């Protein structure tokens, strides 16, 4: 299908070039002939008058314009450069340089032939490598995803330190963004990616470590979701939509822009699955206010419907992030968000489209050698792909939601690549190329490679590679040790949040989010409903029947922390081991309060007194 888009683009160019040569053949005036020649490629019109330097400058400007097109979907930039120089060549045309009639078509033919030959050679190479990989993978048995929930864990000091880093930012007032990386709102350093990734991490924390705690962890998740409605987070789309689609609308969900709607949908689904709280599925719960009198009314169901509606409208199924540019990873987020919605609400928005989605993922966005197509142009069919395992390290956890088989193949190929490259010593892995970039601050630290590897290794049950990635991530040194907060300068919030998705995750957890069962929400039984974040931090919150076990650590120094416990049987007495009160009695709503002296690691257990 992408090949069809490429042929369509080539056909469009051929028609344009034919139109452009007609003034030359008809001996039209110099201006018209120069403008026509300019339709062959950017700057070609200047060659009509022998102005080589103008052609070179145009080509350089076109390269910059193409970069802007890729970076922010600004289709207006390459179109503007090309069209502008066509007109300029026509206006400034002088006496004809006769060889231009041959040089321009010949140059275009050579470039097209060279690109075609390179693509054909690459296709042959990838096919050969794909056959070899298929032979190797034929001996690998498919592993059924793990449907059992892990034994609840306890956060250690390192885990708590990383959690505090996230909570300090998520628990501030919803209109404040202190501590966030603030560079731009167009690319990966944008606030939206920091916000949703914190949601993913906190949802993983909730189901695997703190499933019997609501309190500040759920408040942090709600804050991050509500912050996504802040106009400063989503209003970038007005500019991108204008320069990329030539549309004036600012609605960031209705048309394309799955880098906002898809990532947010998965965050909303993770929140609902982890907490059981459906408030964001209420009509109009996520309304985006542009200005008085202009607002875009959404909620989780409406966002999912917008996503799957666009899946249906596209022949390719996948649809763009930035205008024109279809990112594989963003569409994985979008389908994941739809599948989680189905699991909670009993719908089939994602599941009815999953077979088609996986067919496109495998046939159009996966190379035959196992490499990944990272980006595709819906206008030209051109793709950016890689045979390196970086894409697998980044995205396999998402692929596991939609297709465990494809995820296992991708992970096995990536693992074998790393073993071969390091001669079996996974500690010798060194990020290269795109793997060096921390997308949250654009620094070349390798932090993102290790953070995303942590998530996928955890999801795929690769404990060895997870430990390697976690050690490498935690060992990264500040780029500026003299900075007031040096850790924030070498690992972005986006990166640290993603690492926490792996740190708090479990094998096949994201698959279970979309298809299986997870630990029931805190409010389904005895749970810690309130404790002051400024006084004490919860390192574990588990329940076994009516017994509630908590592990607390002081936020600063020794403190008497007030605990509010819910989900108890009204009027029943409970032992409160580890608190000042030996027993507490639940009120008529099933709540009880107690005070715990928290000095170092403190364990508290609530259980029936009789």
C-alpha cells in the first residue's frame, strides 16, 4: 500500500514535469520557459539562465524546508520554497542557457534512477536477511502471554526516590508546570509526553505495588490527565494544522494528531484499569477551552471514537501524528488506548479493528528482515526505517498490547543482534545514532535508549536485559555537575518517567491491561485512602482478604502520620498493628483513622479484631 503511494507521488511528479517541459517545446517566452523548467526540481528554473549559484542556494533552502516538514509537519515550507523559486525564476529569467534543456531532465533522471536502484538494492538485502532471520526464528516457540498478576512488591529507596521525582511534579496545582522540561510544544520535549508517561508509570505502580492505596497516587494521576486539557499543552496544533494541512482548526483530536489523542487515550485507559475510576468517561469530562465561546468537548469515549473513526477512514489504517507523517509508535498508542477502553466498557472499538491493524503493522510497517518502519509519508509513501534494534527496544511493550507474536519476534531479533554485537556481554551494549538522543531534552546521553529498554524488557520478561538497562540508566552521570539540580540536566522528565514505567511494571502487564485481568482497584476492598504526602510515603499497600498491609517511610524525618483507611465493614473492630491505637472501629461508611509513628521503614497491618 505504501508502494502505491510512492507510485502515485512519482506519477504526480511525472505529470508536473511534462507540463513544465511544454513551454520549452513550444518556444514560449523566456520567463514562462524558466518557470516551466523549475517544475522539474527545486531551483531548476534558474538553470535556464545559467544561474548555478541560485540553483545551489535553492536546493540548500529546500533541504532546510524538508527538515521543517519532518520536524513539525510544515508542508507549507517545501511547497513554499519550490513554488516561490518557480515564480522567481520566471520573473528573473534572462537569456537562455541552451544546455539547460538537457541538463535539467538528465539530472532528474539520474537522481530518480539512483534512488530507485538504492531502494531495489535495499529491498533485495532486506529480503535476504529476512529469509535468514525466518530460519533462525523457526526454532523459537511462541510464548503465551502471562495472565497471572505478580506477587505485590515493595518499593526500595531508589524506587521511592524516582517516584518522588514524579509526584513532586504531578501533585503541584494543575495549572503549574514547575520542574517540567520546557523547550517546545511541537516535538518530543513537549509537556504532553511528560504528562502521559507519568500516567503510565503511576498506573503500573498502582497495580503492582500500591493496589490497596488511593490517596496521593490517584490524585497525581488525575492531575496529569487534567493538565492535558491546559491550552498551552495542545494549542500547538493550530500552528501545525495550518502549516501542514492548510487548515485553521485548533481541535487537536478530531483530525490526525494521534501523537496527542493516541498517547492520551492509553493514559486514560491505564488510569481507568488501575483505579476503577470512570470519571473521565463522563460526558464532556475532558473539555478543551480555546477561548470564551470556543471549546472542544471530549471525554475518554469520544477520544476513542475519534481515533477508531480515523482508523476506518484511512486506506492505510494508520494515520498521521504531524500532518502527513505517520509514526508507527503513535498508532500503537492509539490502538492500545482503544483496547483498554474496550476492556473497561465492554465495547469492541479496538478489538473489531485489531486484525486489520496487525495486518498493516506487519505488512507495511515491518521490514522483511525484522527491521521497523519508523515513519511513513501519507503523501509520498516514502519511509524512514531501521534495521537496528533501537525501535524494538523502544516500542515492543506497545506491540505486545496489540500482537504478542510480533512483539516476541521483534524482541528476539533485537536480543540476538545485541548478543552478536557484544559477543554475549550485554553490559557492553553502547547506544548509537538515534539511540543516543534523549527526546525530552534533545541531549545525546543514551538515557532514552536505556529507559525504553527497561520498559520493553520488563514487559517481555527479559530479566537479564532489564537489569542491564536499569544499571546503565541509573549510572548516567550529570552533564553539568555544577548545576543546581544536576540530575535534571542529563535525564529529562520524559526519560525518567519512562524508566519508571519499567521500574514499576511487570511481565505482560500491558497485555493484561488490554486483554486480561489485573489486580482489582483499591476501592474494591480494604485500602489506605489518605495519608499526607508531605509526612510519609507509601512503599507497599497490599491486601489479603480483609487484612491490609502497609509499608511506610518518612518523607523527611520521624513523624506521626495520620492514616485514613476505607473499605472496612461498618461498625466492625480492627486491630491496627504498628499504629498508636491497638484497635480501631470502622464508621458507618466503612472508614477508620489511626496514627502511625513513621521512623524509617514502618510496617502497619489492619485486620479484623475478632
